[in-house]
């Protein structure tokens, strides 16, 4: 197993505080989201060669053609999900595990699924080294994880062509699904809330995510 040395010194904490201020200026107002971003050591998710960029508000490559999402995107999705401590959250697209760590810092119980086996194995082995322990799954998250449903919140961190019915079916009453929907290049952030069995839809800003693959995603 790969063990990484993780140091979190005053310099990294200072850069993290600056990032939090920048997110506040960009319109993230939920104090619990900002606190969580202020706690998760984002530099620990980076290769040595990119370490100096860890607290820039940018997405970066994590191998396998995938990315660690931009901090603003992570903060935006976490805020729009209205996470409450104890929420049961399904994350589709584990990637580096950074978003999962932010959700765990906010007190959620996190189920996370990744379609790329190497990333799944790497993050499953790495994240607990930072004392973040979601439930890890390998497979096609476009179908959700029906065996563990229902979920209070579902977050999709890859761009989908449509809202998969399997995901709205797995929402608890009052539950929220947040999913970027559009073409392969650009997607609108869509929030679906289940109210008395009915689905209420809202649309927010545009983002550029890597594609959601699988049965209910891009072929
Ligand atoms: N949440 C991640 C993080 O914090 O680093 C960023 C995720 S990255 C933008 C999108 C991830 O979705 C990739 O790791 C990709 O392999 C994964 N993915 C794509 N299609 C998937 C699917 N059908 N099921 C699960 N994961 C999928």
C-alpha cells in the first residue's frame, strides 16, 4: 500500500485561510462549508510536482485523465446540497477523495463510488491516512447504489447528459440531488428536491466537469 508523508505547517494553513477568503469573496456564504475547506489539507491530495498549486482556486490533474475539482466548485456543490450533520450522502465520482473529505468534515455520512479502478484503489488506501473514512465503492455510479438507498443527499461530480432516473429514485423524501447536466464540454448545475414524492427542479451556474460515464451517462 502507498503511504504518503503528510505535513500541515503554518505556510499551508495560511494559504488555506487565503483560499477560504477568496471563496467568501466569490459568494460562498455557508460558514460550515468554509470551515470544512479551511480544515481539509488539499495539498495532501497533490503530487509533489504540483504541490505549490494546491491552494489555487483551480482544478488539477490527478492521473487517469481525471481531475480534483476546483475548490469553488466543491464549495458551491457542498453549499447547494444544504448538508446537515448526520446526512447520508452518496457521492458519484470519488476521484481524489477531496470532496468526500469536505463532506465528512461537515458531519455527513458519506458513500462514494468511483468507476476508474486505479483511482478507486488509490483513494480507498489514501483517504483513511488523513483520518477520513467514507464507505468506498467501485462501479458505475450513474445507477447509484440501490442496495444502500435511500440517501438524504446525492452529489454527482461528473457531467451527465441527463438526470438519471435511478438517482432520483434513490432520494429519500425531502432529499436533494445535485448534478451537472449538459453536453460533454459544459453543464448547468441542477438541483432536484424530492417533496412529497414530486421532483422540484432548479438550475444554477454553468460548470465544466469531466464526463459521467456508464449506463446512465456518456457511452
Ligand atoms: N469528487 C472528485 C474529487 O473531489 O477529487 C472529483 C471528481 S472528477 C471531477 C470526476 C470523477 O468521476 C472521475 O474520477 C471519474 O472517474 C468519475 N466517474 C465518471 N463516471 C463515473 C461513474 N459512472 N461512476 C462513478 N464515477 C464516475
